[in-house]
C-alpha cells in the first residue's frame, strides 16, 4: 500500500473506533453534558487530531502534516461561529437540554455526509478546471471583508433560515413538546417534531458555513486527504466544543475579525499563487497569530455595549 492509502486506512479506523468510544463510553442518552465531561471530550478529539498530525508527518511528510494542521485550525476556529448559531437555534425552539447531545450528534453526522460530497465535488472541479481556484480566492477575499465589517443587526435569525421556510411550506411539523421523539402521530398523520426541525437546521447551517470553510482549506492544500481529514476531525469535535463554549461564546467578540483576516490572507495567497509560492508554514503562522491574537484581544476588550449593571 502507498503512504496515502495507509493514511486513509488509519484515518478510517481511528475515526470509527473514536466514535464508538465517544458514543459508548462518554455519552449516554438524555444525559446532560457537564463542563467537566465536555472538556474531557474536547481534549479527546483535539488530542486525537494532533496524534493524527504526528502520524501524517511520519507517513506523508512535513508539508502534508503542516497543511493538515493549518486546515484543521481554520475549520476549528470557524466552528465557534457555528456554535453561536447552534445556540440561537436551540433557544428559538426551546429544546430541552437533555436532548442537546442527541440532536447535535445526528446533525453533525448529516453535516459530515454533506461535507464529504462537497469536498469530492471540489476535487473533481479543481482537477478539471484549475482556474476555479481563482474564483475560490476572490470568494474568500469577499467573504473575509464582509465578515470583518459585519454589524450586530446582520446576526443569524432562525426565522429567516431557508431550511425552516422549506419545512414550514412543504412538510407537517408541530411545536408541541416532542418528549424526546423526532416524529409523532396525530389523527392518523405523522408530524415532524421540533427535534427533527432542529436537526435539519443544524445540518443546513453547517452546509452554509462549509461554503466558506472548504474553499479556505482548498486554498491551503488541494490534497483531498488533507481537506477531508481536517474537515472531519474538526466537525467531529464540534459537539463537545458546543457544550464547552456555549456559556462563553459571547466572550469572543473579536474572533470573527481574526477569522476574516485569515480568510482574506488565504484568498490573496490563492490569487497570487501563479506569481509567488507562499510556503504552507507561513499560512500556519498567520492562522495561529490571527486567531490567537483575536481571542486574547476579545478577553481584554469588550466590543458590545451591555445595559448598565449587566456583567458580561
């Protein structure tokens, strides 16, 4: 077997075993997730991702490993924006906390399937139409500038979600207490519960975020293995990261600006690739500095003006 085939094989085995371990030993149905447990699971997925980085370094070489780590950090940081939207969706539908873990799991597994499809499609398009990378570059620059200048009134509103509008128009669903069920029957008719609606909205929301993140990863590396593995590891850790950060997401006021700078840099890097080759370790340095700097800056500077007497 080639080194690439070995890497795919090990990746598949590791993810399968890790999911069984995570679901069987660290998760129980309808059990509320504590901060301690969320921290353990987050460390588990991050540690596994870093171990895979070490394996890639050994098996595929330094450049592939650094590209993987850069892409993973990019996806991981964008996950925090995902978490903020997830919190709004759960709050809007008044989902009970004991259902969070199960709903997140199903939504994330659906997101992985869609991401795999998008990545495969991206690989085919880049292989046939290499010039599409320049379109990705322009898109990333545009997205970064838009994100940097975003205002509070532009924040996500569940009522405007296309998935919710589609379900409301073409499917039967009810807002009554789901009692842990995804489908219920009333008068001989089957209705979706709010749990089912939230699962679809979580998956759809991740698809929207993937439209930004996947081109960004392709800008770092066009190696399908790097793009696929970094995406999957970042998404698999999203559930535990949600429980760990849900009470602190509003502390990262300036993280979107840090992500925006990274997206602009990566987009410009992609556009300039024909004239100058920027080493992948430079991308890693820029990602770490921008994301780390924006998080530290957020912790010491309040961006949003809170009502008098309210503590952030």
